[in-house]
């Protein structure tokens, strides 16, 4: 029984981080936006949903929706001051932005309960299911969200909108010379990515039932980066694969403590050392990641051009 | 169509453009020549909005365009190519062509998600046009290749292809035949002439090859040290003493 | 508002930040990428100082020299193993930046592994502060400001009076051209790392002297250092010095300001006391950074 519960927990966490990786990949891998503050979207989605549900008493479904909307809005806000910045400045600003969000969560206790965190977050449809089957329901919910977002993002990337984003990533000046409003496109990319990450936040909050600013440290952003670098930027399957690999590594090392003579004081930093080294190693030796970016091929059949 | 008055652009102490005035008439092919460093590419960059100006006026189709962003200028019908051809590496040649198409509906997330049928239809039309153009440019065999894998000359052809897809009123071409084999270069020149006649397009072409300039351009402006040294027909220019001196005796 | 005290505190903080920012800005100038691991190199040095000083009982100055040497060597090794192959491959600056993030994560957590997260101190005995022009300042703090000044002057002399400095400036302007003039860029780049590490270690040790030494300190000072470097003009070491002064003043002044008093126009209206929560001290540099990037991304002394 405990093994099954652990597996369900693992799969749910993989799912939540898969959404975060898909969102980050949309920004980094497809649009070339180097977001070092991704955890901010995660936090905004989580806090928005659980605070509205706990304090304003709105239904959880609405909470999820508001989490997504506010995260998308946050994406819009971030895109404004950063519209003309080069990639490295963009990264620094988002790193700062992520920390500002966390600091606000810590210091504005009247809104966010500060360091105490938000407790007893209600779970959707909890009363309908037995205690035993509830985790399974949540797993199905998370999986459905991942599948849904995977297809939505894939649709977007395969559309002219997605083509523009990829072009911005590789040759922004050319896009401008072709009449593309790159600032607006980047903003739209941030809104979409924000909403996806916000959903992940809401799913997280209502599963764990207790969140605090501690859950939204910069380390989370670094984990997500490891996922997209290992999995492969520029394709959605890679993001999900990366989430699987890194999360399995992450979660399993928590349980290794029982079987290996290393104390948790050693395992925790060692885990992150390996994550850092993985990022470096992949960028040095396998920069495309485990799954390469796919080519979009058009085939011509009898004078009729069509998509393959 | 394009009226540049007294344009100035400084880089620190360097006067890259020192009061340049020139006019490109509608439906004409105008040449821009000059030694290296004379300011030709800088002129392109300022006119197309990539560099801000330090003085002067730029009027396009009766409207002032100095101060606008590059994409706003491009939307008004003024497009340019780059001296070292750019192409998004991980987009295929076909995708590059589609990228350039005008008036695409699916370019924002909402219509990409909810107006799929319309977007799909447009894509098919654009795809047809793109394939025709690629045939003309002899790039069909590369249509599904990543643009990043193309040679410099092939990328130049692709740049021209994108211009053709885009269909602007005025095209600024920065050394269109550099790196392209002579036969294909000739075809390109033919294409430019056809576009001028049949589709009433105007061109401003930066070129080093005087034969191309003499063949193609009705009027030529010579730039030197950021100033217009001379203007006239190709024949007049080729006999202008100052021009010959500036080029150290070259045709 | 205790102006003399604010100025004194700001001078101390400026000295610490400027040495750190100088290293960061140098790497950006010469290797053209933002080294997100820079602050962690500095804190590595800080921990080495701690070990030499506290564990081996060496004199503090000797410890700092040894730590600077060691950190310099380590940063050169990392460059050879990681950044150089990427440079050879003509990797984009963005790739170098993300790689440096990976190095930062690995380095920071290696510090945690070796020295644990428990904060350390240099066991400097409690000192009685002097009273200078109305401000209280301890001998250590005076030492920090003095050290800062000495090193800034040293840097200036280095850049303008030595062949090494001239070579570094040449490489910063145009690396290809510099190689053509028989300047061994790889050797120069190693010197650059060494200088950046040394300045960083001294700056980091000074910060740890004033507060506490812990592995996460690298991340905590990273954004203020970026703010200083960008505020002063990225790539310009003099900008780093100026930026450090401005940020340090801003931090101290903003926290001391009672906005309620200002809003009430000096007592004309009744407005309660409004002060920025000290929990937001870190956020001040973040906000200034964003403002600078919005309105003057080249910074105060920036070129281009």
C-alpha cells in the first residue's frame, strides 16, 4: 500500500512539474526568453487559488481559473519592463522578479499569511471520494491537465504564432524587418506560459494543502531549468521527459536516506550539486538534450501542398 | 516614394551619415554604391528603423517614418534584406517563406487556437505561393531543410524569396548578388526587373558589382564618407571624375 | 534620519559591493557573458579564509591571500574545463550564462556539503566604535573602507600603468585584433579570472566579516552586485565603484526614510509613520535594477 501511495505522489509531482517545464520550455526553448524567475508564476498561481478559496470562499474550480488568469497577468506585467532587453538582462530581471514575489509572500502577512503559510487548503471533490481513492482521482486530474496543456501548446507552436516565436528566438531582427511586432509576441508568449505555470501552482497548493514561501525558493526555478536542459529545449515531449528524469531523481534521493549511510544533511546538497553538474554536463556534451527539436516537414502531393 | 532629407547618424565622434539626401521614385530601380565604410548599410539601418537618426527627415509614401520601430515601417510597405543574410536556423526554408507572408490570421494565440480552420486555409494558400517562388529561386530541393544549414548564397536567395512573399512596395536590397553564382544572379536581376514592371515595385539596391548596377539601375547615388558624392544615371556616374577617384579607378 | 551614520554605513557597504561588482563587470566585459557564479566564487573564498583562519589558526591577512590564490586557481580551472570548450565552439553568451548558473548551483551546494548550512563567523572580537563626525564606526569597518579604496586604486594602476592592464583593455575592445597583435588572449583571460577572483574573495570576506558567512550568501548578494554593475555601466570597473556608492546610499536612505513624514509634508497633514519594512532591504537593489534597465540600460558610465 505505501509503495502505491508513494508512486501516486511521485506521479502527481511529476505531472505538476511537467506543466512547469512545458511552460518554461515555451519561453526558453521556443521563444528564447531566458526566465530565471519561473518560480514566480508557480507562486502566483498557488497563492491566488488557495487564498481566494480559503479567504473568499469561492469554489475551487474558480480558484484554479483565477490562479491561471493572475499568473498570465503576471506574465504580461513582467513583459512590459523587459520588452527591449537583451537575453542576459532579461535573465537578471526575471531572477530579481522571482525573489520579489517571494519577499512579498514573506512580508505581506496580512495577505499571504507570511512565513506561517496558508494551511488547511481544501481539496476539490474531497467529500465525494473515500480517503483511499482520493489520491488516484487527483492523479487523473493532474494527468488530464498535462495532456490538455501538451496539446494546447503543441497547437500553438505549430501555428503561425508559434512560427513567429521560433523565429524571434533565432533571428529577432529579421522578424522586425518582416513586420512582426516582436514585443507583442513575446508578451503573448509570457501570458500563455504564465497561465500554464499558474495551473501547476493551483494544482500543487490544493494537493499539498499547505503552502508557504519556503515552497517557492529559487531552487525550484533551477530544478525546472535542469528539466528542460536535460529533456531538450524546443520540444514539448522533451520538457515532460526532463520533468520525469529530474523529479524521479529528486524524489527518490529523499528516500535513499533510509538505505544509505549518508545523513539528510549530505543528501540534500549533494542532490543539488548533481543537478548543477547535470546542467553543465548537458550544455557541454549534449546541448540539444535527450529529445531534439523536430523539423516541421511539408509534403507535396500531386500539386497540392500539405502538411506531413 | 522614399524621400530622405539631410539624414545624419553619428556613432560617438564618427559621422557615419553626414547630411545624406536622396530620393527613390516609385516603380524605379535605384542603385546605391560607394566604397566600404561609406555608410550604405548604416543608411539602410536608419531608414528601416533599426538605428535611431540623429538628424534629418525620412518620408515614405508621403508619411514621415523616422522614429518608428522597424516592424511598423515594414508594415507600411518598406522592407529590407541584410548584408549578411539572416535566417532563423531552426525553421525550414518553407517555414521561412511562410513566416514572411502578409496578413496571416493565426499570428496570435487566440486565433491560433480558435480560428483553426481559417488559419489552415490561409496556410495552404501561402504554401502554394511559397512553393512556386522556391521553384523560381531553384531552392525546391532544400524546402524542408533547416535554414541554418544553408550556404551564404542560398540564404541570400531565401532573403529575396521572403521579400517576394511579403510583397512590399519598396525593397531595400543589401548586396543581393554577393555569393550567388552568376547564372542565378542573372535570373535574380531578371526577376527584379519583372517585379518593377509587372508589380510596380521600387528597389533601392546596394551593390559593388558595377555591371549589375549599370544593367539594372535607372539612377545611381554614390556615397562617400557619409555624404552623397554624386547622383545620376549609371553612364554619368561611370564618367564622373570624383567617383572614379573615390573608387581608386574602378568599374 | 542620522545622516552621518547613513553615510558611514554606506561607505562600508559600497566598499564591499564595489570589489565584487568589479570582478563581475570585468568578466562581462572581456568574455561577454554574465557570470552567475561570480558571487559564489567569492563566498568560496570566504569559506576558505574561514578554514585557514579558524581551523588552521593562520593570521587573517595570510588566510585572505591564500584563499584568493586558491579561488583564483579554481576559477581558472573551471574556465579551462567548462568555459573554454564552449568558447571554442562559439557558444552564444546565453549558453555561457546558463552554464554559469549550473556552476553556481553546484558550487553553492558543494559549500553546503563541506561546511554545512550553519552560519560561520571570523570570530573578530567585539570592538568599540570610534565616533567620527557624528557617526559610529568600528576599526574593522574603517579597515573595510580603506581596503576598498586601496584595491580600487590598485585596479586603476593595473589597468593603465601595466602591460597586463593594457592587454586586458585591448582584449576587451577587440579580441581578434588583440590576438593579431600577438597578445595571448588565453593567458590574459586566465589573468582576468585571477584578478576577478581576488577582488571577489576580498569583497566577499568583507561582507562576511560584517554579517555572517553561510553558503547561500552567494545568491543573496548576486542581485545587488548585478545592480551595482549595471547601474554603473556594465563592463566599466569605474562604473562599478560609482554604482556601489549609489546603491549603498540608496539602501540606507530608503530604509531610514519615513514616507509618512514626507507625505504629511513635514507635519502639515496627519499621516502616520510609513517606513519600508526591513524585510524588503534585498528588494531595494532589485527595484533599482529594474528601473535602471527600463530607463538607462547602459548605466551611468556605460559605453555604446
